[in-house]
C-alpha cells in the first residue's frame, strides 16, 4: 500500500472456547488502543469476531501482538482498504454469541461443515447437484451474490433457522450437497453447524467468505457478481476490494444507489425510499435532530460519534 493516508481494514474471527471473557476483553482492547486501532471486536464463550482498521503498520503490529496468544493461531483474517477511517472508535464487547443465530446449542467448535478454500469454490458451486445458499440478509444480497444462489430473504441471521426448517420440508433437499457462503466466513460456518444438526450430511462452506474469495481469486476467474456489503462506513466493496458505488441510509442502514439518493423520500440521516413509510413522525424528528448535531459537529471540526471505550 503506497498511499501513506490509506487505511488497512482487517476482518477476523475464530471459534474457540473462551473462559476468561473479561481478561481477554481487556487484553485485546489494550493491544488495539496502543496501536491507534479503531473498530469493533466481539467476544463470547464460543470465540472472537471483529473488524479493525488503522494504518498498515499499526494493523501489522496489532495482529502480531494478538497472535502471540496461542488461541489466535490460524485465525481467519481478510484484508481490504479504505481511503479514510471507517470506524469512529474502538470497542471490545462481551456477547452471548459472536454471530447471533439465537440457538446456544449450535456450536462450530463441536460440529461444522466442510471448509472449502476460495481457489476450490468455483468447482463446488459449478456442480449441478449442489444447492448454493447465501446465508446473508436480503439487503446484502440485493447488491451482489454468486449466480443461482438461494436467497432465504432473511432480515436477520436469527431468521435463518426458521428458513432451514422450511427448506428441510422438501425431503429431496436433505439428500443434496449444500454449499453456503457469507461475507467473512463466520455466518456460513455457524450455518453449516446448524445444517449438520438438522440432518444434512454433505455441507460445505466458503472458508474466509466472499472477502477472502475476492482477495485470492483472479477477477477473470471470479464467479462473483456485483458488490459486497460490509458493516462499516464503506457500505460495500468492489471485486477489487475497493470502496463500492452504494451509499447508506443511516436511518435504516439499507444500501442505496446514486439514483435512489435522488428519490424525494431520501433525506440524509432521516429517511429513504425503504424506510420512509415505516418510521413514525416522532422517530423522523429524532433522526432530524441527530443529523443536525452531526452537521454542527462537522462545521466545528469535531466528531459527533467518537471517543474510546470506557472501562
């Protein structure tokens, strides 16, 4: 990365048993804070999941320090870039799950599908006997996916188990090969654990997710179509892992196109065509008040949302 102003973004996760939740929280926060890193890391008894960003050398130092803990050996890491810091602060949070499916008995540390490396993914999904499932939410799938992937039409990963039960009702599906993918690999890994528990025998999932696939597979050989939604201020990434063409409605978090920005229902920070009819007048007024505070902070050269995590 030649641009000294460029920000390196590292998305990482690993399922492993964590007993010392608070100690690990303090440990990771101290490492990130020392290296001027921003982002969010989630810790639960089942493992660690997060996205962090900083200058390339600071990210490198951070990851070296994190991996000095043997539990983080072979941690799954994906890289992308940004022309400005996509996070406003550093948070390390304790959660019940590092990716919420709402079923504590589903644990990839116990049961998981077959990992498929990015360079082998095309062969798997080109097999006509394979059912390809996108485990992401419908607003993510809207802007990009692998061709012919099933869209469960979920609004939250919590909805996925219910979709699986309906999918399972077709007895032919249980005998099929199932291949699943998500943004960074964590949701489809947990989804593969669910599918195994539900009785599906041949279950495959893309190791490292779409981000690792785009990072490692040449564009000429890629079967990915569109852009990839990410959960930070960049909104989405292109096949080259650069900031994409979509913006975000900060009222409902939906990705929106340049044309949709010109819709009469769009007001920055207040509403868009997807949420205009779904939010009350009171909520719109609160959004409007928040947006004014943000704009005033910008005029003063301050950050409206920021600061570091408090003890």
